[in-house]
C-alpha cells in the first residue's frame, strides 16, 4: 500500500470520528434526518465541477455551504422547522444536480470513490476534522443547554441563531469531508446510523457520544475491508452503509 492510499484510509477514519460526534448532537437536536438531505445540497456543485473538469469537492462544497446558509435564512425568516426548510432546498438541489452531472460521472457523484489522496488533500481534510471536533467540544455546554431549553439558553446570553448556524455549517463540513469516500447520496449515512445505534446501547451522554464514534469507525473499517477484499471495488460507500445497518439491527436485538 502506497502513501497516498494510507492518507485516504487515515482521513476516512478521521471522518468516521467526526461523523459520530456530529451525529450524536444531531440526534439529540432531532435533526438527524436532515443530514440525509443536507448531503444532497452538494449535487449541483458536483455537477458543475464535473462539467468544467475542475475539482468536484470545490464545487460540491460551494453549493453545500450556500444551501446551508439558505436553509438557515429560511428557518429564521419563515419560521419553518429545520427539516421543512431543508426539504424545500433539497428538492431543487437534487433536480439541478441530476440535470447538470454528466452521466459518466453521476455514479461517482452519488456514491463516491475511494481514490488515492495527496498530502495536501489529507492535511486539508484533517484540518476540517479538527475544526469540527473543536467546535463541538468548545460549544458543548451551549449546545446541551440549547437542546433542553432554547429560551433558557437565550436568557443566559447564548445567541441561539448563531449557534444553530454554527452547528449547521459544521454539519455541512462533516458531509463535505465524507463526499469523496461515500458520495452525495451516502455520506450522511455515517452521521445518521451510528448515532441511532449508539442511542440503543448507551444511556449516559458521554457513553452515547463515545459509542457513536466507535461504531462509526468500525463501520468504515469493516466496510473498507468488505469492499476491497470481497467485492474488489473502490466504491466503498455501500459496504460501509450495509455494515452500519447490520450493527443497528444487532443493537435492536441486544436491547430487546
């Protein structure tokens, strides 16, 4: 295994930890289903990037964060719930993305591709993961207070609107890190499923977060091995999702 493949594996592991951490907060905020929609906001940018023969992550990241800001504005100005706001933007993003993406690149845009990774790409992705973890750790008290009582959080001086925007941006950054591995269709699965599984297995909050990160990491590692050793394909996203779903099913049996 060469260095570029090692970089890709390490970044995938870092992404798994970030996804478990962000997914835990998202589950408690009752917006975990929104993650499935947010990842699709990258599709228009991916399609434009493929058409222009440029870096797809740059295009995907641009529309992902623009869509996130639009969702935040819709939520503020119209009073719509987060899921409702995202649903409106999602429908437009999915239609535009499918229309713009060339047919030969559509599969990679939707499901990703485990390709070699340069040192610069690895450092950039690692910096993004560090930023995600730092935000959640730094803001954990405010996030928890906002989870239980937004009014109380506001009364204690927390800017709830800015906190929600910050979390949405960190959420989108997590999706962006996972785009190259799992594509726009599946990158959110690693945010949703391990957190839902951990909720079945852990009672205390600290345990819940740790278990979610561990399950996310196990899903990535096992999915990578299944995809490369059994199916011998560079599209590892479906295998990762299948492993995470099996872990969720096992958690239901264990809890029962």
